[in-house]
């Protein structure tokens, strides 16, 4: 009913013609950058999204070395994953099963052998810093002799993968039906320092539960409950 | 952009919308997503016992009262989190009472004594031992040890005390029970020559007559008696009582009798029976036949006489004359050897009031040089009568868990560990030996009484060594227990107890001369009020007066919390012009008692001549609760009683040597009001038009009584199931798997409240305090409603546990705007705390009022019991609604275990905390879809109904109607 206002700069009448290319590009850029910023922020940190959390541990422990290189099974250390709710952290004496004999990286031992040969002396016992801490936690000195007056104490590992307090996760239910550790913990065999690989959000859990109900796990049908109380109680 | 895409965009799903809305919140929360680093300490050595977080159960013995129930304690990561009855235990039978359930909280009480003290100054044990030994020698005089039954019924402790006292020229061990049964033992000494409290078998009795004995609530061994009573309900149960007790409420006939009318009724009964037995023992054969209550005593005698050998008469009076009458009646009825066992007597109340009388005389005369007090609190129970005497004892030693009225007077305070931290043994019934083992490392420097005594005898030993030695020497029998004592010990520990048939003690021979058929003289002058201190269900003997779970547990009858109230009958209250909440001052002429000021509660069904105040309140250890609960602007409760919870009535009714009968009381209004913190309004139910609140035939009833046609299909003819068949807007749920459900048998339920505390312990339900309880903001997920039927003078009283009904068509689910409460595939009405925004629509729409709202962050603002929390259940924060979950954590655990073992879930494998602990087995839980399950079978009973059937809720909780005692024939049992 009313004529569209005239364009001030060009004096051309407005109207249902094609908008100027510049405006379209600008608008598209604005929308795209807003969207990008939003997407980036969502990917970066949502509340409770701890993906990438990588705490400093009291002892520099490498999952890559132990699992990829030395091919130790996850369950050797996290021995309750098949039978209990928590997979469990290995106690110091589990470490000592091997580290009673392994005191340092092989390169350090080789270096010491060479150095001793060069200097014409006896080869000294090499104990790495990490092992020193482990032995101390067991109340042992570097020669693995008990230290007077020092009791074994727990190693205070920092929990890297954490589930919120209002959700309950049970390892045995998942390991029993063949869910791989890596499904939730990521490629741990590549981690020098342990981190939470995935966001472990509710969407992550529910998507997998829904999919497994349809396809099963390794072809075996499963009952993955999607009731709220399965996790929230 | 085509209109097609637009319209699809417009149909944003709810989830997408919330995600988008959540995005803005996410921006503001950037960078603070991880609150604190989390340490994961691991044991230095692998423990062979358990995986982290896994539940391990150990058998031990409950320390909640002196009944000695066996318990299974669930331990997680080295801390006990829940107690349950030990299945198959001769006393507990797999159940546990409210006090037992709550006793675990004492373990986490920060106010427990942690170091020995001399005159208030913390010292080391070696200092205390050395100085005490020197002081005992210097003080000279007699040495006395005063304990409760707990120490006396423990073979190890008793022998240790005897050895300790053997080292002195004049040593004696006295035993005192707050809820004394000394009169029973004294009477048996007179009538049978055996000083013992017989073991009672209510399950073998067809006719039970009770005189003031609250055996289903507080008397001797209530868990055991409730189980027996529920298992084989007597065909007739008559209860004479003045105060309303749980036992009276369950009786077929409850006869309101003034305390001084008890003797008359018993004597009349005795004479009637003696006549039938052909004995002529009464002074006058022309006795009226009816007692003061107008009851047909000869008729009752006839009924008892017909049930000879299957009858039981129990008396809770503290008067030995009445107890002798009860013995005489039982002897006439041939109950000894049938329903009463004197050959294997109960050892759950070993107190001797006569010895106590001697002790207080000795104390007053200054003949006692050293007094060791353990497990009892005479300065509380007898007030100033003992306080002054105790203060004059040169060496007063208190072995105590907390600083109480007595231990604060003691020069030497020896902290003892909680029963869940200590080694020990217990013999609740002669021949049944129970073990107690520590389930947690002791907090602080504590020592059990037997360890302390060993140290003072210069033979220090650990409690475990003492118990083991005792068991090796006196209990272990290589002939029957196998060659290895260690195996025997391990087996006994695992099972929690052993039964030693052994040689039964002589049952005694009845001495007819000891029973006199004349009614004992009545002391009361007409018109005086009698003060009765009755044991309250939660406080029992008062040893858990510090326990907030028990203080907040509503009294089953008065429904009050956080207070001791003076109950008056409606007529008496009217006559005195008093109403609920009016504060009265009560005095008696007892020496040790100070006057108390308590609010009145009007109690229908109580005798008009009685003012009743619960025992166990007003303890020093409850002072910390003066300001319990969230501090906020609307708080209104005044602090009274010096900040203590309730008032201590014990000295007003105590005779200086244990509880006496009722005493004359002076009662005066103070002119002040103290609003009661009640869990249930005192008003009666107001039924809607055309419906009865009680009755056997109307829809919409709350409590239903099955009439004479019990067993016929049309017992519920009025139930049209209108709603069930009526309209609904939603599709019904398919339930592909099980549908969990519950049936509660009102005929079995005694109203004891064990389920309420069990639920609280299992589900981390917070304690809210008096102020919040008064605002009806209690957080118990399970409540036990009390309903009156009939007039004020003698109403019938019914108890009804009410919890979330997990309705198939749940009103709460349809009104939640954020879908925080939804229906699960197995029929649970699930509440998701992390989704709830606190509109409380669900609570307003719930017809059962079972939903609770977290008005405050109770876990942080209230009394927090962090380590006592069950790690299996979320601790709710402020602003969310919560309610019963059917113990979903237990359902999931059972399901996981079954899956792990590759088998289907069995019926009875999932037991919620309430059903597990119920002494009367009134609660059945299981799959309603499985027709063979126990719950389905109970559900199909003609007695079964559900609440508000006309609403069409399709609830998962059903009730079995009460059985009308008049309708069931006189000789028929309460079956079906």
C-alpha cells in the first residue's frame, strides 16, 4: 500500500528487487561468524564437559608405554572393570610386580653401562625419579630395602575421567556385553599423560544406548536401558 | 528459503530448544566447568576384601538397645553405611527396628569422646591407668561396677568385670535397666525360685492377654515379638493399658484401664481361672466378675481356659505383686514350657532394682570408694537423687561414648568405641551366643570396657584377644565344633552367632503360696492425675538421645517430633481447659526430679486419670540440636528446655532404684504455648460425600476393614473402578519387562516406624529439624499415617505406611513442565533431580502427598552426616522435588548381578530397605506382571485394595485390609 522508501545513497527506489551483493555477503559473514563462534564455544567447554582434562600426576605414568609398547592389558591394572562398578586404580604393589625388576628406562640403563665402561668403574644401579617415588610410597629405598619408620602410603593419583555426582556408571554392565574401554576412554594407548578423551555427556551415553539397542554390540543384541533412573537415582 | 524449510525450522523439537537455550548459559559458565581437582587415593597394598566401592556385608550384633538383634552391616570402602537384620537370627529374624537402623549414625557423630580424660583434661591411656590404679588403692572402700544389660549379657565383659572385682575385698557388679524388667525376675524368684525373665513365644499362643506390656513396640525384644506375632497372629489378643501403645492398637480388644485398675483386673482374672482350675484361692468367691472397666473377666477367663497351653499373659508393670499374679495366671494356664520358657530364659533385661537400692544406700553412706559406670546414665535417669551421691564418690569412672549427665560428673572418663567399632559378644537368650566385630577403624583413642578392666588388672589385652580367649575356653567344643578353633571362630564370625543347646537351666517349681489372689492395694486418691513415663518408640532406654534420625522420627501415636509431650485424654484436657501445644508444668513428689514444662498433646484412647510423658528426652547430648535446621528469616521456634530436645521425665517417675509404677502428679498450665512439630495433623479424615474414610465397601477409602465375609470375592462391592475404566488422555504404559510393585499388609503392620528410618538411612534423606517439621516440611520418603476410628474415648487406631505409589497414570508426571518426572519402562515413577527446576506442580497434583521438596540445601545447611551417606544414592540439592524410588539402586544392583551370572532375576531378589527391615514382614515387593511372584499372589487376595481407587491411578502400591476383630469368629485365626 505504501511505496517502499527510496535508497538515500543512490536515489534508486527500494522494493522487491535483488539486494546488493555487499549486503548479502556481509549478512552471511555475520551469521557465519556468529555461528562459528557459537559452535566453537560449544565445542570448547560446555558445563560439565571435561573432555581434554589432563591433570598433572604425582608420578609421570605413560599409558602409551605400558599399553601400546609393552602390550599390557587394561585389566592387568584396572582389574575390577569386569566384575565391579569401578574399574579400580592399581595399588602400588601391582606396579611392584614389574617394577621390582624395572628401575629405569632401558636407555638410561644403557647410558650408565656405557658411562661405566668409559670411566672404567662398576655399573651403578639406575633408578628413575618416577621409580624413586613409587618405591618411597611402598616404604622402600632405591635398593628396595624397607626404610625404617616409613609406612607404605597411597599414591595420590589425580582422577582424569570424572563422571558427575548425579549420574551413576557401572563398569561391569558395559564390559560384560563387550563395550571396549576405548569407546568411552578414547585411544588411551596413545596418551603420554592421561586425559579425559571424550565429553561423556548425557547425549554421548544415550546415543550409544539407543544405537546398541538397534544394532547390538558386535552383532549380539543387548538391552541398553534408556530409562532416566538407569543413570540418575 | 522455502516455506517448507521454514515450517520445519519452526517445529524445533523441545530438546533442540533446550540445547539452544542452554547455549547462552554455557557462555556465562565458560572457564569454570571443573570445580575442584579430584584426588583418587588408592590403598598402598591390594586389599583382598573388596573392590573399590563394592558392598561387603558382615554379621555383627546391634547395639541400639539391649535386645541383641543380629545385624548385617553393609560396608563400602571401609565405612559401614547401612544395617540390616541378620537373616535366620533367633532374635532379629532378619529384621531390625527403628532404633537399630538409626544406631549406625552414632558411628559418625563428631561429639563422641575421642580421648581419655581426668577431671576434664585429656590424657593418655597410660597416664589414666597409672593414676586410676593409684587412686583406687588410695580411696579404699568398696568397689562397685554399674552397667546396663549390654555388659551383663556379654559373657566376656561379665567375666572380665568379675575378675576385676575379684581383686578387691568388697566388689560387686550391679546391673540397671532404664526400662526395667526387674519385677518380672523378682516375681519368678518368688513363684518359681528362678530369678529370670522367661523367653516368650507369641507365635505359639492362641490367646494373648497383655497388661501394660508394649511387646510390639518397646518391651524386651520388640523385633522378635513383632515377627512372632505377625507370623502366627493369636486368634484373640486383649490388651489392658492406660497409655496408647502400638500393642494396644493392634489388639483385638483394647481395654482402657487406669494404672491402678490393673491389679484389680488381674486379680479378678486369676480368681476366675482358679475357680475353673478347682482351686479356691480368692478371698471371696462372690467377686463381681467385672473389673472397674466393666469388662467381662469371667468370659475372658473362659476363653483363656479353653486355650490352656496355648495362652500367654504378659504384664509390663514394675510392681512385683502384679507380676506374681501374671505368673500365677500363666501357671494355671499351663503356659510354662509352652509359651513361656524359663529353662532358656531371655537375658535381654538383667537389671536388678533391689541391688540398685542397696547401691544408692551405700553411695549415700559413703561406703563406696570406687564406682565404675558403663552403658548407663544414672544421673539422667534419677536426677538429683543420684547426682549428689555420684559427686561424693571419691573415684568415679565413666566408660562412655559421649559426655553425658553421668560422665560429666566423673573424674575419670574412658571413651568407649561404638558397637560397630568394637569386638564383643552377647547372649540375648540363654544358649544363643552372638559375636560383635568391628567394621570400621576406631575413631579416636577409645577402649572397650573389658580392655580398660584388663589394663587396670595389669594384664592389658585387646578386646579381640579377650573375646577369643573366652570363646576358646568356654564356648568351643572340639567334639562338635571340629578340630580347629580358628575354623570354628571364623565360622561363628561369619554367621554372627552360634546356638549352644547345652543343658537347659532348671525351670523351677511353681510355689502356689507366692501368688495371692487379692488385688494389690491402690495408692491413688480419686481425682489425682497419675504421671506415667512411657518408653517412646524412638528413644527406648534413651541411649540414642543424640540421634537426629530418631528425634525426627514421628511418634507413631501422637505424631509429634523433636519434643516430649504430655499426653492427656480428650476429657481430661477439656476438664483442665488445655489443648494441643499448651505448656504445662508437671511435678511429682519423687526426690530426684525437677519440675518439667512440656506441651500438651490431646490423645484419644488414653485413660482419663493419666498424664503420659515419653522417657528418654531432654538429654545433655541433644543440646546440639537447639538450632538444628536451616537458619532463615522465617524461623520462629523459641528455644526452650535449655536447648535440649524435650524434657527429662525419668526422675519424676523413678523410685531411686529403677522405674516405679505411676506416681501422683501435680499439673498446672503455664500460660504459654509451644506449637507442636507434628508430622500429621491431629484432625480426623473428612470423607467426601457418600464415602467412608473407614469401611469395607466404599470407594475412595483410605483404610479398609475386611468384614465377616473375608475371603469372598465381593468383599469390596462398592469399588466400581470408575477411574480405572474411565477416560484417560494418555496411552497406558506397555511395561515390556517387569512392573515393580508393592503390597503392604495393614493387618501385619504394627506402625513401629522401622521402615521410615531404614528408608532414611538407605536414601540419604536429610534431617530438617523442629522448625521445618512444624511447617510440614519433613523429608521422610515413607511415612506411617495414624488413623482413628470411632469416638474419642476408645477409638480404634490403624497405621498405614504411605510411600510413592508409582502410579501407572501418575498425576505428577503429566504436570511437570520440564519432564523431570517420567515413567520408566519397569513402572517406576522416576524423578530426575538434575532436570527438576522446582515448580512443585508435581507435589500439588499428587493425591497421596508423598513428594518432598528441598526447601534448603539440607545436606550443607543442616546437620550433615557426610560419611554416613549411601554412595549409591544422589544427595539432592536445594530446589528439587524428591520421593520414594522403590530403592532403584537395589533393583539395578540385583539386575546387574543376575545379568552377570547370566540368569533371569528371581522373585524376592530385590528387597527395598523398608521391606527388608520390617519386623512383621508387612511389606512385599516384586514384579506385578509375574503371576507367580509373592507380590502378585498377595495382590490377588480378596483383602487387597488400593488408595483412591476411584481416581484411576493404577498404583503399584496396594494394601491388604485390616481384619475386623469382631468379624473373625472367636476361635478363628486372622488368616488370608
